[in-house]
C-alpha cells in the first residue's frame, strides 16, 4: 500500500476519472501527459480536503461506494463539486485547431470518364433504370419526375423529356411547378411553338393562375408579336382577373404607344371592378397623359358611384389634383364636402390636410371654421361616451355661443337639458340646473326673446322635484328676470310660489330685499312674519326683522321683537339674538337698558365668555369700573364654588387686563396679587382590583385667595419631610437607637 500511495485508506479508495492528461479531462491538447500504468486509479495525496469538497468517509454499510451518506434528504443536489480552476488552462483556439486537424474529409464519389458510345449508352440505361425505379416507388413525388425530365433534357433527349413531363402531368396536372419546369425547358432550348402550345393548354386548364398568363404575354412581347400578346391579354381579361392584370395590360399598351387602347382598357377595368383604388388608378392614368377633364370626371364618377364607400384618402387625392390644376375654390369645396360626408373619427388626416390648405390659400374665417369643426367633433365624442357629462355640455354651449349661430346654440342647449340626472339627489342636479340658467340668460341677453326665456324658466321649474329638494337661486333669478321686464306682480307671484314650495331662508331674504328696494315696508313685515313662522328657531329671522324695525325708527317694535326672541324656549344660536338686543340698546344710548339685558343674560347663562363680554361692556362702553369689578368678582366666586380653576384664571386675567387699561395702580397691584400660579400635580387613576395604583400628572392653578387651605397642606408636607430625614439619619448611625 505504501508503494501505491494509498496509505492508511486501505482497500477503500476513492475512484477517480480515467484521464489521458493531468491538465485536461478530454486529453485533446498537447500538454505533458502522466505516465500510463496498469491501474487507472487516481488517489488524492494526504492532506486537508480542498475547498468546496465533501468528505468521503462514513459507516461501512452506508450509501454507495465512493459517495458520502446522504443525511440531508436532497440527493445529488447535496453534493458540492469542486469549482476551483485548473492551473493549466486550454484556450478555445486550441480546441478549434485540434478539432479541425481531427476532422475527416467528406467522401466524394469518383468521377466517371466515358470513353466511347457504348459506355454512354450503358450509363444512360443505368440512370434511366434508377429514375424509373424511383418514380415507380414514389409516383406522387413531383421532384423525382422533374429531375428525371431535366436529366433527359441535359442529354439532349427532348422527346424523352417531353414524354416524362406528359407522364407527370397525367399524375397531377394541377401542379404548377411541373408546368413551369416544362415551359422553362421549351423556352430555354428555343422551342417557341412547343412553348406556345403548352401555354395554350395550361391557360385553358388553369385559367386562374396568373403566372402563366404573365409569362405567355411576356414571351410574345419579347418575340415582337404584339398582336399575339394583345390577344393573350384579351383572353385573360375575359376571366376578370385582379387589379395587377389590368394594370399590366395598360402598361403593355403604353409601351406600344397605344394610349387610346390603354384608355379603353382602363375604362373596362373600372367598369368591371368599380372600387376606390380603380378610380384612383384611372385618374392617375388620365392625369399622366394630360387629360385633365377625363381625370376630373373620373373623380366625380367615383364620388357619384361609390359615395359612402370612399375614405379620406380619395377626397384628399381629389383635392390635391385640383390644387395641382390651380383650382383652389374647387379644392376647398371638396374638402368641405368630405368633412360633411365622412364620419368624424375617420377623417383626422383630412382635417390636417384641410388646415394646411387653408393656411396656404384660405382666409381667417375658413381656418376658424376648420378649428370649430374639430372642436365640435371632440365634444360630440365626449358626449357619446357620457351624455350626462355636464362639463362637456358647458364647453360645447360656449363654443356655439362664440360662433353666434342661434339655431345651433338652441339645438345644443335643448340636447343638453334633455339629459336629466337619474338620481334624485341635489348634488347631482346642481350642474344640470346651471344649463337651464345659462339657456334662459342666452335667450334674454343675446337673442332678446323674452317669451322664450320665460318659457325656459317655467320648464325648469316643472322639471325640478320640489318635494325632495329645490334651488333658491333658480327662484331668485326668475324673479329678477321679471323685475327687469318691469313685471313686479309676476315677480311677487314667483316669490310667493317659492315660499310655498321651497321655504328656504334665502328666498325670504331676497323677497324682502326686493320689497325694501321698492319701499314697501308693510310687505317686508309680512314677509318676515312668514319667515318667523317657517323658521322660528333661526336667529337670523329674528335679527333681520329687528334690523328692519330699527332701520325705519320703530325702536319699541324692535325692542319688543328682541324680548319675544329671548323668551323662546329653543333657538339654534341664542347668543346672536342677545347680542343684537344689546347692540340695539347701545346704538340708541340706552346703557341702563343694555345693563339690564346683560344681567338677564347672566341669570340665564354663567358661561365664562358672558362674564368677559359683560366686563368689557361695563369698562369700555359704560365706563363703569365698579360695575365691571362687581361682575368679575361675581364670576370668580361662582367658578370658585364650582371648583373650575381654568375659568377662574381666565376671569382674573381679564380683570388684570381691564385694570391696566381703565383702572389705577392700586387696583392693578391688588389684582396682580390675586393672580394664580400654575403647578404640576398628581392624581390617582381608578384601576381594577388586584392591579397596582396608577397616577397621572396634570397642571392646576394655585390661587392666593385659597391660602389658609394651602398652609395646612404645607404643614403636612413639612411633617412628611421631617419624618423621612429622621429615618435616614437613624439608619446612618451603626448600632444606634432612635431617640
């Protein structure tokens, strides 16, 4: 074992790969080779395992020989191969060079040399027998027949070649390739009559294969037999082939300088195939030969016959033809006709061509008309997608109003208002109602048709579901319209109907404003009375009525209204009524009455803001600091009794501010001494049973007025501190006893 280098591994050694060279497992490069020995085993020298390798040791019975036991359950995927590079590398160039050197040459059959005629005959017999055997076994193999016939042709045995082609045609006469090879052989060897006979046969058997007609006519044209070529084309045209066949016939006549015959062929072509491309080719032919009248008549005939089948390209070609003839008016008329006839979505290129044309040859109005048509198309497409997109309708109406065509404007408005919202919710109707309003304003301001505008207002009032919701703006605009027409009675009827069907706050205010401008105070009172009946809890209803009485000098009536308002059990915002009452008394220099109102308010409400406002009234308006101090002292006592520190601190702050503005130094100093201090405190939070106590910190005010209670608290705090110091001192003296 020591001699073989196995060492302690014993008989179980790792079996390596059989290699011819230590550097390359393929053994294909010319490098140093290891000496061959009797055994083809490669054993790794002793030492630590290479990086990425897997140990090969294991229990005697576990796994396959030379492979570690699989403990991961992953099979071969658990093996880690050694991916380190070999110290001796092989280039791709070396591999390619060696591959070329080892490449074997392709075996080629030996060349045969025929010395005399007998050998040639034997060769022909042998080849014919081979071909006959092939076509006997593969009768449907067209390639075998063609190769056989071509070989006979290469041996100048044309009769035999024709016989083979005929036999192949008996097998499959519709195969185009057989006919083409047959014809190619005849034409290549200049058997013209044979080729003509073949062309006649194939055009009778396969008349729909255009390739034979093309080759037949081309052969006759090359031979100079123009009459024969023309006859071939005529026979072909009887089958009414596709466009290219007709065009080839026309080009043939042009090459023969027979323009009239070509024109007749083109006319027959258009009659047989009346399509857009056919008419375009006809007009191009006529324009090429300077026959402008016939070219124009071709375009016109195409428009007349095809009509709806034409697309934008035909009209663009027609207009460009007229431009080339310097007929700008005709070209403009063609563009307009096309824009009117064609669907808007299929004429984008036409629009661009028309705009370009107008920029070059038109005027400003024509260009604007093009732009308007384009925008109309965009709006129409948006309406098709969503007929209830009212923003698109607004833009569409503005566009038509900018043009000024009354008929089109009314049409667009009628189409727009016909799309009612499907849901009875006011937020969906707001945009829709503005369409009616704009329609009515258009009839009034631009057309001057008052009857039409009135009819629009009446129609929209019938459309709106007033039982679910209504629009005060609509009633107001309708009434203002009647006022502008000096029809006051009708405007009053409209407001009266609005109050009955709508009863909104805005309607009462607008109606009263109208009567006030007309000077009808009694009517205003009646309107406000209706307002109070409809909205008794709205403070604005009371305030506007008070404002009316105050403005006309009826102070007692206004005061009575205020008394009645503050006696209401329920008001939405009563502070507005109280404020209006106080302002009424102050504006009439009735300060004592105003003070009584304030006191009545304090009896009803003890809010901090009420005390602050009353103190400002006494200090600033009434200039009575004693009453101000009395009011603030009253508020402080009230909040002290209720233990509301924040409101109490606010009143003291307000008191100090007023004393600095209106009081003397002594009063300011006295109030400053009463100002609270803000301190941080702790309080216990409620917890569940068995849970530890929880505390929270909060900010509170300490008032100097509460000093005796605070002193007691101070004594208790000092006692706790003394006890804590005493306990700490006793623990510090070792062995000592507390005294």
